[in-house]
């Protein structure tokens, strides 16, 4: 949702501020944006990497980043 040059999200059901959330991220722009919005929105977020196989070569890239 876009409002006055800012991006906001609506979660349904909406968790309480400070509630611990687990956000699965693939490292793509959309999941990193979601993670950023949750953190900047005051949520206590833990990010978990999720490789869903949509992009070729990601497994090799991620393995190199973990070393």
C-alpha cells in the first residue's frame, strides 16, 4: 500500500508490536523489502533463509556466502 511517498503493509491478522515474528526470506528484492518493512515497523523479527528454487544458481551463491 502506498501513501504519501511511504510504503506500508497491512498484516491480517495484525500481530502486536514487539511480538516475535519469523520472516522467511529468499534474498530477493520482495522478501528483503518485507523484512525491512517489518523491522522498521517495530516488529521483533527473525529472518530465516528460504531457497524456493525459483532462480538457477542460487544454491551455489548461498553456499559461498555461508563460508
